[in-house]
């Protein structure tokens, strides 16, 4: 179990019939992305979605994609690239 000094939210479902609405939207927008054989299912923690200011899902990144490796995509989305 992990402990943090910041507040956290309760667990929500990201797959299956009880999937939270936000994850239904994200997966429907960029389902397969880099998730390989699992299709639109979220395999594990740290799946990332890049969303623009209008709410359009630009890209999905798998769990092994490090945060720093998507910096260029974030800057492009912000118009800084």
C-alpha cells in the first residue's frame, strides 16, 4: 500500500460493464492507441490520455510510456512546439 501527503480519490472502474463515464469517453475516442492486443481495454495503471482544451482526445499512451517522453506532444497540443 502506498501513502501520500496529498488527497486521493476512491477507486473507479476503467474496464467492464461498470466503467466510469470518463473512461468510456476516453477509450471510445482513442481506444486502441498503443495498447496492443487488449484493444480498447486499459491494461494497467499509468495509461495516459492527452486531451486538448476543447475536450478532444488527441492520443493515448500505454503504461510503459514515461511522462517525459510525451513532452513534445504536450507542447504541440499547447501550441508551444
